C-alpha cells in the first residue's frame, strides 16, 4: 500500500477548510502511522506557476509542518489537478505491484477528485479514509456539502470508503 498525501501546502491549508481541526488531526495520524508501520508515504505538491504565490520557491508552496516529508520520502510536483499528470509519478506508480492507494489531502472537489478518478482508471484500489479530505465553501455548496457529495455519491463506485480505525488497520496488512 502507498499513502498519497496531496497538496498539504502552506498556501492551501487554512482554518476555513471544512472540519479543519479534525482533518488535520486525522491526516497527521495517518502519516505517522504509515511511517511507523513501514507504509510508503508519497507527497504531491501543486505548482500553479510563477507569480501565482503557489510555486516552487514560494513559502505557500511548502508542505505544512504537521506532515512535512522526512528524508527519503518521495515528493512529486504537479501542474494539473491529477497527480498522474506528473510523468515521473505516473511511471513510478505503474511499477507498483501493490495496487492499494490510500489518498488523503486537499481539495476534495479538485485535486483529490481528479486523482481518485485517475487512479481508479489505472486499476488501483483507491482507499479514502473518512475525514481525510476537505475543501472550502464555494458559490454553490458549503465545504461540508461538497465533501459529503464526493465521498458519499461521486466516488461511491470508485473507492473503498473506510473509517479511521479501518484505515489504520489496513496499514498493518
């Protein structure tokens, strides 16, 4: 199994995210558990381009301290919503024999959605632990409604939605 941590960057992680405290706690717990149990942790950062404020070299681009990569952990940079848009990431994932991919991070309705669908199309068993993806309110839905819509409806046939306890247990397999 691989734990994929998506866009946990200083410029995106914000207290305005739906269920912020719970989301941060769960995300940090899963990263710590993966490391403890020898599960590979891969980080992906979004680069919105020079001058955007969310580009390599900008403080906002950096991964938050709560889940900061440790030496030896892989970090990939993407320029589109799906992590599979990075060709090095795509090649690396193609080589993986274990097809279980646990995806956590930001934002539910953008990069998490695109990555879930791309991973599913590539034959991965996509695992989404409860409360480990979130987003902001938008002009059409609250963050809560958006998270529920994707987790409970859009991805219903694509993912294995699990509780935190189940996610932690899967890491021991």
